[in-house]
């Protein structure tokens, strides 16, 4: 076997080399991170639409049993409270993916009922991921 002697000045990385690697990692993270954040927001919109679809199905079942949708004043709570027929149509009311309550109108502006989420900002209007999400869209 051949053994080489390592001199004290030749082993390891210099501070400059470590700094260059850290800068490269930082630049790559700055490029990749926004794409992951955007995907998370897209997933929240998709999850909110799925929750709205579940609520809409429960509303249609309510209508089938009562011959009308709950009024705006009754709200979505009519789905989780046992009515005169003793039926509950949902175990609990889901919130949108941002933790906000859904808005319910009956009769709706766009159909028999309107169900909407105000999006990421929780306020009416907005653009992008802050835009309102409605069951008629």
C-alpha cells in the first residue's frame, strides 16, 4: 500500500468555495420555490371546488326531500341540523381551503342557489388566487 501524507494546507474547502456553493443553492431555491408555492395555491383552489361540489350535492338531496333549497336565512346550517324528517345531509360544514366560511344565497343570482368562496384574501372580488370561486363558474 502507498500512503500519501496530507499537508495541513491542502485538506478541506476554502471559505470562498463554501460561499460559492451557498450562493448557487440560494439562486436555485429562489427559482424553484415560487413554482411550489403556486402549485400549493392551485391545490387550494381545486380543494375548494371539490368542497363546493360536496355541499352542492347535499343541497340537491335536501331539495329532493323538502321540495326547495334552504333559504338564505336558513343557510348551510340546514344541512347539518336534523330537520323535521330527522335527516342530516352533512356531518359538518366544511370551510374553504383558506379556512373561511362559504357564502350561500338562495335563490341565487346565477341559478337556484349560489355557493361561493372569496378566495385566498377572504374578501369579495380580487384577481388570481384572491378571485372569488363560485359554483356557477
